[in-house]
C-alpha cells in the first residue's frame, strides 16, 4: 500500500472531474455567464443560510441572486427576475 492509503489525513483523490464553479453563473443559455459543463452536475445554492431552488443567476463575489418574480413575464416572454442581496454559496450536490 502507498502512503496516501495509510495516512487518513491525506486528501482523497477526486472521484469525478467536475469543473470549478464560476463566481457568476446563469441558467439562461443566451447569457455570457452560462457554462454548460457545470449544468451536467447537480448544483445547490445557499442564500443567507437557506438552500434556494428557484435561482436563475447568482454572483458569489457580488453577493446577489436573481429569482423569478411570481408568474410575471417580461416583454420577451421570459420570467421577470428580481435581484436579492445577501450571502451566496454555491456547491455541487
């Protein structure tokens, strides 16, 4: 056995090759902040200590998320988004 299997404090090898989560990410494929490779995996967003499931876009460094405002649509037929400010954490599930 090698030293990494004998030493419990050694970090385990990554099990999969998930891309790093970007600082800003959008679910809209037309957005320049859309990264298709990230969406091949399940992503979670924690906003102000609670996990949110309705996030359309987030920015960790800016401290905001965008969520749909009810059933309201904009003039192009897309959900109208509102921006909420707070502490944002993104993670893989």
